[in-house]
């Protein structure tokens, strides 16, 4: 199989045809590119796990084509409905009690399912034409750096999937916030573009619960092949050390990527995975990543960097 990159609008029909045939395809979202397949077909979802070499104990996020699917897949609470009204379509994933229609392979056998609605116009168009929910984790090999453009997807999944729909670079550049919604409050299972401050207005924020398994929740994730370490004041270890800097370069590094020269945390998030990928492909011995402020979306960036360093 040779993977083809398709352009909109002509490629949309081919993408929908492949989905109807039970094949996984890569689609752009506002966060990162996703590897999408029919969420209601266990066989189609199994192909996602196969293409990504993803373990079956890691659940998938289900993307809804419209809000009326929410009660068909989950048992939404009033808080969940308020969050959906405020943040959907957008980069918020909610973990809610599942309905029987959701296949076990999607939830990793749990009684909850992770759901969201993408704000990317091409993803939304495909979802509307397909007419059913799409399971769509990030379109990369398991544990690796998430893709933020079509070329990244091709480098990860070439010959493993039939099509990639090119939607340009992703706006946010990191995965959605994941929150477990219960009658007592909200538990943030993965930091993301929707911040703690955004969520506090809807319900109390509770301590994490390790019994709740969330997509992308493993200790080591988002990792380059090149070893990565985190430092407050980065220093080179050898002549073949790369620097992933927040806002300014430092001397002594063979290669440097700067996330945001103007210290804009949202710009840094959008640039994170592309910068990590370029340094990973530079053929060096080590990447030293500079710690960044954990205000707002900075907490999500640091969460990704800690997981990349935990390899």
C-alpha cells in the first residue's frame, strides 16, 4: 500500500469512501492530525491500533459529527452539557459513562468513553458526510511525537494507511484537554488548550484518579527517538546536543529550536511537536528542553515534555 496525500475539496469524497469501507485515514483537527475510523465498527477500530502499533489497553477518543450523538454514546450530566455548549466544537474531550453502542475496543473495556467534537472545518465536513462518530487518536506511531502537518503523518504511517487529507498546519499543535466529568466535579486527565482556569467556572476541580484511564495517559508518551531531558537552565552535554528553547537561544548547542521568540505560550504550544520532530531528525545524541512557565497552556506543554523525557 502506498499512502496518498489528498487535497480538499476533491479528496473528501475519497476519504469518506475509505471510511465506509472500514479503512483508517488521517484527518486534520485543530489540535493534531488524527487517525480516524468508524468508531462503531470494532474491525475498523482494530486497524487504528494495528497502524499505530498502539496497545489495546489505551482507549480511543471518539469524535462526534453533531451534538445529538452525545446522549447516544454517553450518559451526559448537566455539567457535561454545559461544557459542550461552551467549548464544542473545540479542543475539549470529556470522559463520561458509555452507552452499550460503544464497542469495547474503543474504551479498552472500561465503563466510560472519551468524546469530543473537532472544530477543524475539514474534519467536520468529513464527519458530516460520513454521518457517524469517528474514533481518532493522533496519527503517529504509538508513543511518538504527534503530527501537526500532513508530512509528519506520512513520515509516521506511510504504507500503513491509504489516505491523508491535507488540512495544513494544526492551529493548537497539542492534543485536546481531557476531563473526567462526575457528579462531584471535574478531574483533568490531560492538560491541553482548555485550561484549568477555563474549567473552574463549571465545577470544582478534583484530584486525579489513577483508576480512570485516559487516551494518551501513559507515563512515557509524545517521545522523540533521541533522548530528551528537561532543565531550567539548559547546558550542552557534548558537541552533539540540541536545544529546545522557550524564547531565546543559548551558546554551545549543535542545533536549536525556539518555541516562541515573543514568549507567547500558545505560539509555543503550536510549535512544540514540529520543533521536537526537527531536532529528533537532526541525528544528534541528546535534546535538552528548557522548562517553561506553567501558567495557562504552559501546564499542557510541560506535561508533554515530562512525558517525552520519561522514555
